[in-house]
């Protein structure tokens, strides 16, 4: 188990309390300047905060109150940097063996081969970094990081320098690695889709503060606050007023539209709230647009944009009404081909009640998002 608690106001604001268990992959996600890389550097002993402590397997690596601060070489950390930081004059095997100086000299080469096999580079031991692709360099960097038999593996934007196809392969390999090596793994990324693919837990950061920690599904689809919803770019974010509750449902007044959501007992009738729904939970409905408003969570509108995205389409629909709210949704490409819909077409959309997430209203200034009550 890795636990990290950090607190300082400057020069880099930090207010962090997180943990990562053996076998878990925790993704630190947030905008530039949110403190993600600083957290990794603190764990590795490359940065010392004003106050905090880092504990690994019950041993304190850092405890500012007790004046404990183990130097980097005494912390069993594997660190994969964004640029991989390989020695250009050494072969792939040489780069890994260079990190095995804790082993007897006659055991290092064999262990280096084992680690290259672990990252699927058994046939590339003689190549130098310039002769390797970006993905292969990343694998060498991981093998070198594992050469220290680390208690924690840290990866700082490890996929940013490789192409999309290679990235997909590396996602799979990292998941396999987490199953083979029961140690905490922390990954820094700014890409939410990437975090969801590689991690089983996600920590959302903004300006050094943790906004939410949970499964990628929960963080992305059920944000803890309006601020979190905006950071994960949940586009369908609006304001409403609670009408009441009944059974498993909460009923909202959205600028005269009645919508049903999962029950949110903590918000009483009459309360102003925010609500959000992922694009995957906004569906095309067969209901006639002329009768849409008579059916729960069905609303008529006009397609504004239809953008191809590989096998899916991104679609925005302007709903009828004076406020003209815009809803974003994704749908399989074959759906549009089958129905022949396009920009300007009249459609009915359905909001899945189980996909609607109710939050406290944000009283802050408007940020320009297309929202409305």
C-alpha cells in the first residue's frame, strides 16, 4: 500500500490525500499545473513539499513532521519519465543492466534479458534507442524501471510520444503488467479516455487539490461537483429545480421540461441543482417529435452537427424551446446511415433516467458553457 498526504500553499499548491494498493493502477488526471507530476516526483524523492508524508508498505519514505526524507536511491521506486531518459549510447539490454547494480555482476545480464522478455522486447536487446520505435523505447524504460524490483511503479505521461495504434497495444501491456506485478502503479495523464483504459481507479486533480477519486466510470459519468464535471468535459451539464421524489426517481423541472432521474434524496423539493448526462446516455427515440414532450424524458429538437468519429458519430441536437439547450450524444455510424438523418433533421431524443446525475448547483460565474435551467 502506498499512501500520500501533501500540504503546501506555494510554490506549487498541494492539498493531497490519496492511496494506491498493490495491484491497483491509479491514474492522476487533470489540467496542466494541477500537481500531477509533482506528486510523482515527491514519491520518488525528487521534490520535497512543505508538509506531508509518503508511506510504502508501512515504511515512511517522507515525514516532514518527523524530519524523515529518504534520498531517491534509498526509495525502491521505478520511474518512467515522459521522454524515457534512456542512455543513447547503450543498447536496450545495456540500459536495463545499468539499473541492476544491486545484483551480483554475473547475474545482471540474465536478469536484464528476463525483464526485456517481460515487456515483449526479447529480440531487441542489441538495439540502441535511436534504432527503436517510440513504443519500443517506452518498453525499455519500463523494463529499466522494474530492474530495481520496485515497491512502487510511477509513469509520467508514458504514452504521449507514441502513435495511436502503438498506444492501444501499450495500454493492454500495462494492464497485463499490473496483474503480473502486485505493486502500486501510478500513471500521470491528461487524457481521460487513456486513464479509463489503463487504470482501475482515477484521481481527478485541479490546482493541487483532489476533486474526486473513484473508478473511471464514476468519475467520468457521475462527477462529484460541477467543477469536476467541467474538468472531465461532460458537455451535457445543465441547471434545474427539484420537483420531488417518488420511489426510485427524482423529478426535475428543467426550464419547464419535466425529467426523471435517479433518486437524489439529499436535494429537497424546490432546491436548485445541477444535472449532467453522458453522451452515451442520450439516445435517438422513435417517438414522433410532435408528441415528444408528452412522454417522460423525450424531447424534440433539430440536429445541428453530425461529425464522424471512426465507428461512431458525434451529434449535437438543439432542443425546442426559447432557451434552445444543446445536447451532445454519440451513436453508431450505421444508425445515421440507416435512418438517413443529417444536419437540420427533426428528431426526438431520449434521456436515460439512470444516466442522469444530480449535483449541487454551482453558484459561481458563468463560464460560457451552453447551460440553462
